[in-house]
C-alpha cells in the first residue's frame, strides 16, 4: 500500500484518544458509595443523555443533581467531577500516531459525545491544536446516537464517506457510522487498532508505534 485510502480520520475521545474517564470515574464513584458499578455507569449514560447535558441543553449542576437523586450517590459536584477528570489520561502513543497521519497527508479530528468537559480538558492539556477538527456533541447539539450526525460530519469535512475513517470504542457508534458509508474501526486495544489502521494508511504506522506495547 503506497498511500492512504482515506483522507480523514476521526477519533472518539474517551476510550480512544484518552483512557475512558467517564466510565472509570463512575465506577470509582459507585465503589465510594457502596453501589454496583454497572448500575451507576448505566445511570450516568442515561442521565447525561436524558438531561441533554451532552447536547448542551442543560448544565453540569443539573447532571450531578439528577444522578444523585436517582442513584443515592453523595459528594459535591467538584469531588464527583474530579473522579472523572482524573481518569481521562491522554494516550501519548496515540498522539504519535495522529502526528504520523498528518505527516502522511491525512486530516484528523475528534468526534466525541462529550459535554463542556472536553473544552475544560483541552484548557488543562492543550491538545485541540493537534487536530484539524474538533466535533463535540455539546456544541453540535447532536450525539452519535443520531445517525444523521454522521451525514453532517461528512458535509463538514467535505470528503466522500468512503474516504473517512472513524475510530470508536462503542460498537453501536461504529455501526451507525458504517450505515452512512463511513469506514470504522472498533477500538479494543492498541495493537489491534494499529493493525487495522495499516489497512487504511500503512505509511502512518511504524514499528516504533508497535514497540509501545512490547
């Protein structure tokens, strides 16, 4: 493969670019409150969507208050938020891959179902500058649960669907992207991701990237 078969690669944030802070943070909150982690994680996803905080239609205070009322967890907004923020650890090796993609002539972006927390994380770690696009549901008013989001993304990046690659750690999101003609990689682990990425852009994947996992 002498060149990349895609023009744009879009990455989910939590679980791909960074460790999954939302899920891991909610699990930690559950344990602190002697609750079942799976039930708190499920409630967290339900509340962030039902309150439409993820769509920018409510605020963090509403999210935490609703989650406390419905699950019985305790803690201030700040303390609960810290449990999540502290677990969004950026994956340095992934940024090396992103840099290689850009050097190979591929545009890169974030496509995340995140709240205004994504902006706050950027203010803390300054990573937006390494991307050509940052698409966040909080600002778009539409999440990856809505298939038409992917139609909008195709228009915004001005590329044919089959020339776009999307990387996400949720099967359902990958399925929705594929339903719109976009290529997708379900992220499960680093080595498998690199192997699959080579199918789309071999020049961007080096042995040094694989050495990260040795």
